[in-house]
C-alpha cells in the first residue's frame, strides 16, 4: 500500500513538472519552447502589435511601387504632427532617392521591405541575407542611419527568415490592422475599417501609393487623434529590450 502511495506521488510530481515546463515555455516565446520540449522546432513569430496601457499606435507605409502620393503623405503627416514608418524596397530606394531623403529629412523612420520584394519563405538563407543587406546598404547610403526594422513582403515568414533578420539586428514587424487600401477601398471605408480594429499598441498597415491613401489618411488621423491616440513610428511603439513575443505576435514586457 505504501508503495502505491509513493508511486502516485511520483506520478503527480512528474505531471506537475511537465505542465510547469510547458507553461513557462509558452510564456517565454509564444509556444516555441513547448515545441522544443516535445522534440519539434520552435515557431518564431514577428511583432504584430504591442501590449501597452498607453493609447499609442504606429502608422506604417509599405513602399514598393510608385511615388506619386509620397510627398503629399509627408505633408499630411507634418500637418497632423504625427510619426510613421516607411518600409522601403531596395528598387524603390534606387528609383526615388530624393523621396528617401525627403522622408528622412522630415524625421520619419525608415525600415527595409527587402530588396526585390520576394516571398522569403521560398528563399535560401543566403538569398534572404543578400536581400536584406543590399536594401539596408541602399537606405544607409542616403540617410546615413542604421536600419533596424524589417517587414517581410506579403507578410510571409518562417523561422529562418526571422533568425536571419535577427542576426542583422533587425526586428521583424507585421501588423494587426490592415487597411486593405490596395483593394481600392474608399477613404471613408479605409478609415472606418481602421477605427473598428485599432487598439492600444496597434500597428497599422498602409501603402504609399494606394488609390485612396490621400483621402483616407486625414480622416484616419482625425479620428485617431480625437479618440486620444498618439500616432507614432514603430520604433517609438515597440520595446527595445526585456520583452517577449507571445504566440499571437503581441510584444510584451517581461
């Protein structure tokens, strides 16, 4: 009888230990360490949004094709005194260096969006690194500033890509509010979509040359500011250290 009791205690001790390890692992890296515990590769996750009590959101523009509306976007950002981040593709930087300079001169943050806009999940590690280093060098040659933010084309990612970006001191940034401006939505529709989804710590995805971005942007900023949100760059929103990213891509302070 005594042997049975000891055996039961040992059994439950093992169960508690296993559960504790899994829970701690999930908290640390969004389930990644739990996967390791069961012999699987960890799933790494980019930053989709930030856990914060501050009414602060980041405005972002993927910048790859065309520049007809870019100077007007800058005017609107300046008028409303807000921050933003432009994620630039290398071939755009090469074609519009004066635009890159204008964006940088206004104090707007610049990140890389790759060099040729490929799907990174189809690339070898060496190709990923070349895409990033080439685009970073193009940006740095104009701005003189380090690049520490990366947004993957099409939002497509895998562990290799995130690790390559991290090795280059890049944080990989997604979004949790998609304007869908590339689908031809009207300015009002884009604004309503944003306001229905935005929350503290949101990262909002726009495109610099979408059809109705110039109509949507003032409406969006009016509504966000009136709702008490501070509109900032990604760098002003995210945590630089002492954080983890949960399995939903929410960056949280330790």
